[in-house]
C-alpha cells in the first residue's frame, strides 16, 4: 500500500469500466448524505442515515488510515459513476496483516446494476497487489444481494456468526 509522506497508508484512485473509486476525503461528507439518505440502507446493519456533520466526524476518523492502536489499516473509497459523476456507494477494507475485512454499500437507486460487485472486485484486486491474501466479510443471513457480492469475490460462508452476521471468507 502506498503511503503519504506522513506514512499514513491510502488507497489508490481506481477505475473500472463504469466506476471511479475515489479514496475517501472529508469533503465527501457534503455530498454523501443525499446519496445515502434512504433508511432502507440500514435494514440489515442497523442505524440510520447520517447527516453531513456526523459524516464529517466519521470521515475525519477514517481518513487517518489506521486504528488508534495502529494494528489495522483503514482503506475507504467512494464510488462514482463515470458517465454521470454521481456518487453511488462505498467500499472499504480493514486490513490486518495479510487479511482484509471488506464491506460495501450501494445507494438504493443504484442497486441491482452490479456496481457493488464491480467495485468490490476492483478493491480486492488492488488489495491483492498490495499483499493481502485473505478476505472476510460479515453479512446478515437474509441479505441476498451482499451474499451475491461475496460469492463474486470468491468468498464462502463459514460457520461463524458475529453480532447476527455470518462470516464469509476466502483467498
């Protein structure tokens, strides 16, 4: 993973056929509340849509690029359609050694078009090139769309359940 001069790891700017994956910046907090305002996004994860101030606080912590104890690297990308420049989702990885825990969110109007798979595959490919060898994701057992993304990444469900979510894992 490349680092800034202050040694904080950052994700690379990535592009797919339809998406631009922009490394998270605090400035995304101004636009993100509109993209993620639909409460249905929280059906499987809990919580509620966040306003700009809450996202600014969250993004400020996340762009630090690492956990407070330094044991995890945090990588976050905002997904933007290349044809319209519209913000459509996020992907993120929490990296510990050669393992990355992955997560993805696609805004309700943009679901069902394969954006989550496209972005997650781009992220996983970049992570593999950066030394990550194992991937995990935690998915609510009723969330078929996220299970489909995990399968597309080559992950399979394990017998482990954490906070009501099934751990998926793979290389």
